């Protein structure tokens, strides 16, 4: 690992030397050089515990959101940087300007719209119910009086808390932790978005997703309320990516069984 970094550094130093030789050894930077060398950063806050939208693969954060954000950054001539954090830190990071965008399979809700703006929708999701194969829970109404695992501050958390009260909810930092608790019979069900649900159910024996979804939702990119300039740019980029088929291509790469 270290070796590679050194190698890359050596190559870069060499090509920098060659470049400056070509450019007449100019040590002076003009304004254009500056902008091409350091493109403005597009800092994306996410929570990479949410396959196939964002997850870790060999030290890298990959998934639909990472690719959509990269495609947007490319269109805007910006440099994408991904910051992984707890899901409930994303909106505060966007509000404070620590991140320019929140991209996390995030559902547009009235309450969130008080604190952030959302771009146009780029994907859809559903909250679904995961139970063990032999569970008596067959319909959303059967969740009454049961212990339901959710990822903290997600819409699953919000809806279950609203519908069945705080005492029914067990909150976890990661969806995968809720799944482990279900496998260990610490809780009776998990409510989570349909696509991660597919991944978690396929990776773990003895689980199933109920056919009846709990709630249908739209995913969009969160931005600070005052950052309407970037909001407009992102919506234009998204419109182009929808139009030219890039968005569908990215989504179909990760979501096949449809
Ligand atoms: N769609 C749900 C919500 O907005 C869950 C999103 C969770 N995303 C994540 N990257 N963990 O609340």
C-alpha cells in the first residue's frame, strides 16, 4: 500500500517536472491553471451502510448515490468528495455547510423540508417489513405491540414511532445491526427501505420481506436552504442525466431484479 503511494508520488513528481519543462519551467500560476488544477469541491455527506445506494467496497464508497453524485460533479466540472457519517449527521452537515449535498437514499419529507431543500427526485423507495421466516407478522397492522428495529432517524424510525409509539422502536446506528438483532430474536421485525432489504435478506438465512410495503417514498438530494444556486445546477444536471439515460443506467447496474 505504502509502496504504491510512493510509486504514484514519484510518477507524479516526474510528470510535474516534465510538464513544467514543457511549459518552460514556469513557476508562476495564472488564474486558469489554478481553476483546472483545483476544481471546486462538491462535498457529499452520506451514510455508507445502505446497499445498493451507498456501501463500502474495498475501502471505497460505491453505489447508486456515489455514481449519481460523480456524474453530477462531472457535469458541473466539480471534484466529488464523499464524507461518510452517521445518518442523522447528514442534514446538520448540509445545514452547516460542512457538506454541500446530502446523498443517502434520503426520502423527501415535510419535516426535513423545514431544514433543507431537496433536489428533484432521482429514485424511489418503499419502507418494507423484514421478519423471520416463521414470524406470525404478516401485515403492517401486525406490528402493533411488537418490537421493531430501525436505523436511527430514518423514515422507518419516524413512521414506526408515529404509528406505534416510542416503546415499539429499537434504534440502531446501521440497518445491518437491526438485522443482526432480528436474527438473534431481540426484536420482532425490521422496517427499512426495500433495496437494502433485498440485500440484507439475500445475505442472511431465515429472513423474508412482507409483500405489503409500509410506505412508498421519493429519494432526493439535500442542500442547505440558502444554496439555491447549487440546487438549480444540480436539478439541471439531473434532468440531463435522466434525459440521456445515464441515471437509468446507473440504477439498473445496481438494481437488477425488477
Ligand atoms: N430513505 C430513508 C430515509 O430517508 C432511509 C435512508 C437511509 N440512508 C442511508 N444512507 N443510511 O430516512
